[in-house]
C-alpha cells in the first residue's frame, strides 16, 4: 500500500479498538458474536480484532459474518495464523473481503509457534525466513486471480528483527504485551509511514487488578526471549525475577476505566497509530463483552480527544 492508503487505514481504525473475547474450550455461537459486535459498535468502538490459532475457527470466515452484521466497524485479525492457510489463499480471502467491504479490513499475520506448524504437518523453520517467504508468496500469480482490492497487511512483531521485516515487506506491525518503551522502538524501526497497531493487555479490575495482572505477567515471562527483551528495554534483572510492581504496571493496564485509558494514551504518545484492548485469557466471552462495554466511555473519549 502507499502512504495515502495507510493514512486512510489509520483514520478508519481510529486510536483505540478492542479484541473480541475468546473461548478456548467451547465453540462460540455465531449469533452471540453478531450481537456482541453490534453492542460494541453501539458503544462507540470503531474497530474490533479477532484471533486465530489452528483448527476450530477460520478467522476470515468469521470476519465475513461480522462485517455483514455491522454498519461501519473496521475488523482486523490479531492474528491470522500463517499455518492455517496457504499464502495465496490468505491474500485471496482478504482481498475478497476488502472488495466487499472497502476500508473495513486489516490483515494481521503471525508466525505462531512450532507446535502449530507441527499440527499442520509442516516444519516451523526459522521464523523470519518463514514469514518473509509467506508474505512474498501471497502476491504470487494464481488462477483465477485474486480480486484487485487493497487492504493493509501487518505482521505480529515484538522483536527487533521481526519489526524490521515488517517494515520491509508489510504495511506495518502489531506488537503486543509490551511496555510503551517497546512501542517507541517499534515506531523508530518502522518509520513514520507504516501502520503501528499495539495490543494492550488489560485487567479491568479496580480492586485486585495489580495482583491479577502480576499473574498474567508471570505467564508472559515464561515465553522464550521475553525476559531478555525487557532487560534490553531498561528493566532490571530484579524487576524480572521478582515480577516487580514497576514491571507489572508497565506491561498490563489494570484498574478502572480511567487507568486503562491512561495506558492506551501512553502507547499512542509513544508512536502507536492504534491500540487494541486484549482482555486476560479466561475472562469468558459474555463477561468480556460486558467489560468492554463498561470501558467504552473512557476509551472512546481517547478517540474523541486524539
């Protein structure tokens, strides 16, 4: 996409959106999903993001239904797992949605994890090379050709190498679960003309929010490379070892609506174009939609003042 098209995507997304809550143990009724996105649209949100792992749900099919259920809402994938479909098929599906609903889709792509590749009978390989190859092959000629409709294509990227790749071969990046310092580095890496969407982990609990957030950070620190990345950003080894208040407060927006809105503003000030709210896993679909509605007045105020 050119700079003008990316600017149009920034405007369409707005500063703040939300991720549709997920269930991992039950299949969500599509009627409940339609009702949820209509409620979120009525609450003032302009963008909703949806996830994908491997099996059970096709995120592009899901978006087709949800786009039809709403009037103006923009939908993004956070992320479309590259092991779920061939690259030319991913492009064809996204282009078809972009043709049917111009300006209302953003395709976020993620390399996922080795076990997800293994689940499809393929080798994970080297993440950077795998992602480069996938994005390159998306535009390979097909018969019949894909619809001639453009859409933003961004890559899930927290580390410096994947961020650099996103700036080279895609329209932007989608880092998640990182502090505002990482958002600033991501903007520097991408430059001003790329789309930067940040996934903000949220525990909307005014009472036990920090302790619940600490549990979430402890889980995040178990991922390979997370601790080292935080130390590179200036957090001490003691912060990481003890899961300090400083670290918890930097990684997770916790507390009431005002606190969540303030954390979203931090990332926007650091260079994000759009911040999307990620509720803690296990929140539950119905409860999560209720909580997103409760956050809406504070978060949509961020959009109004941006």
